């Protein structure tokens, strides 16, 4: 099983057999409140009839269409919808099947983009410590998580990392964006001096780092990254696999922070996780660079997947976007974010809690680790929460919460009740 302590799982198997709206149903028939929207992806809640019906209809009408030298209307319709859906002026879309594939696509587009413009020396990629960008070789190379990288050799050459922005001494229990840390973006300027801008293709960051424990960007940090990239002709990629589709109470982090990158990667909430799908959106000039390249630089973007723009995924995504809009789910998330902040920050003072971070409808609760047993305390919380009817996610000793956006105050109260009981009991 992926990212699972397989030996230990057998001792505490957690199996779900059904789901509806805010709840999973476990194999022993219990309702489990979904505190994580699956894996940050079921943003509209589970088994929404409109999405289920759209997929059902599509599978009976056009089950599959090759995306190479052919198309089907759903993929074009979805591209048009996504371009209008996200502010920021993105004007082209490239589809894959997951967040990892979206990231690989974005990194390859970045390098090839410079090449078709006659700057083939720009191949270096810059990620960030504690960044998670999926599990392709590109993604783990720009990603900054030791355990995800260390079994796989030397990875991509020519990759560097910015420092992460997590600092308990400066920022513990910040509500929303921490005040301290914007200057850490200036490390990019140092890397430019070190390697020379003419060798750097792109910088990729998660605007809010999710998988390593909900790290919220300091005030001014993303703006500073944007400024440095602009000065040196470096493409800025926001990996919005978690932050797009309402998690922050806006369509995207791009909209929420008002900082527009050159590409965004999306997945997860794109189809409400009903059918796997990921995509890259690019800003004006990127597609045109390939179309209008001088003959000596011209190359095709030789990249794509058998299931790029799969008809079922397109149908699911189009229905999902309708649900988000008809139900005003992003505005709902925005409205509830104050109640959410008060509730999660209310866990301060409970045993072992050394930091709480929140933004929109996402939160990270960091626990002190048991010496020599990193992750043990949070794993105990996960097991006990599940037994009491709440699904949480843990990473190291950080509990991450990201409920479906249809959540109501009474669900938040129930989540906090279970969490505080468990935090008081856990060793
Ligand atoms: N990027 C980010 C920011 C993610 O959070 C994830 C998944 N958690 C990925 C990429 C990879 O997505 P997938 O698991 O769909 O490949």
C-alpha cells in the first residue's frame, strides 16, 4: 500500500466501504466524519449525485478517445471552462491523470519553453525544502522530503532548493499567514548569483505546503519570489494540487494571494477525486513560444499520456465545477474560515501541542515528538480518532485537517471534540 506502514496496517486495518457527503462508512458499519476530504481532494463532499450521473452518462456514450492527433469535445470544453474558472489570465491547459503527472508536465514544459525560445541553457530547476510535488523523478528531485528521495539514487541533475519557511521560534500559533519569513525568498537571488540566471528554467513551490504539515507562506514571501523570477526571466510554477478548488476559500492560491505564477498544476479537487485527473495551466506566451519558434529551435512538445483528457475525467470535472459554482462552495469556505480558525486554534494548550497553523479550511496541528520515535504520537492520534469516528491525516507528528468544503459548524465542533479527547488521552 502506498505511503503506508504495511506491517503495522495489518494490526489496525482501516477499511471504508461507502461514502456520502461528509462521511465515510467503515466496514463495520460506522459513520466516519471525513476530516481530510479523502486526501485533500473530495472538496464537494462524497458521492455527489450530479457528478456520479455525469460519469455514468459519459461512460455509456464515449468511454475513451485517444488524445494523440485526435480529440473529443469534453476535453476542449473543460479547457475553456478552466481558463475562465481561474483568475490570472492562464490561456492553455495540458491534461494528465494525477498531481504527479501535472508536475512532470509543468517541469518539462518549462525546460522545453526556454529551448524553443533559443535559451537551451536554461535547464536548472529550483524547488524547496519540505516541498511535495508527487512521485515522478522530476517531482521528487524538486521536492524536499528526505524519505521520499533517499531510496532512488542521484535523481535529476541541476536541481537546487530554497529553504522552507517553517520556524516554530518565530511563528508558532500564527493565525493565517505568519509575519516572519518573507526574506527567505531572497535565497533565490543567491541561487541566481551562484548558478547564473541563464541556466535556470523554473522555480516550483506549493503556495501552501500541504503534505509536509500545512506550512503557510509568510506575508510577502510569494510576492518576493515572483519579483525575483521576473527580474531574471525564470518561470514561476505554483503547485496548486492542494490549494486549487476552494481549499483557501478562493478558486486557487493564485487568486487568494494575488500573486500570479506562469503555470499552475492542479489535480485532486478538479474532479472531486471521482476520476483521476491532473492538469497544467499556462500563461500567455508559453503555448505561442512552441507554435512560433524560429526554425532552428522548433521542436514538438513530445510528451503526453494515453489517458490525457480522458472522457470520464472531463465529464466528472465539468460536473464538479458546476457543483462548486451552483453551491457557492468557495464563498462558503471563506465564510466558515473564521469559525474554523477559532476552533482549531482553540486546541492550543492541550497536551503535546506545540504549534497550530490555519488558513481557509486547512489546518496543521504539530505535536511534540516522542524522543527517538518521530511520528508515533500522531499515528496513535490517527488510530484513536478513526476508532472514535473521525478521519485525520498525519505526517511525522503533524496532524493535517482539510475537510470537504460542504462542512458546517456542527461538523467542526464534532471534529474538535474528538481531537481534544484523543489529544488528552494519547501518550
Ligand atoms: N503536488 C502536491 C502539492 C500534492 O499535494 C500532491 C499529492 N498530495 C501531488 C503533487 C501529487 O499528486 P498525486 O498523488 O495525484 O500524484
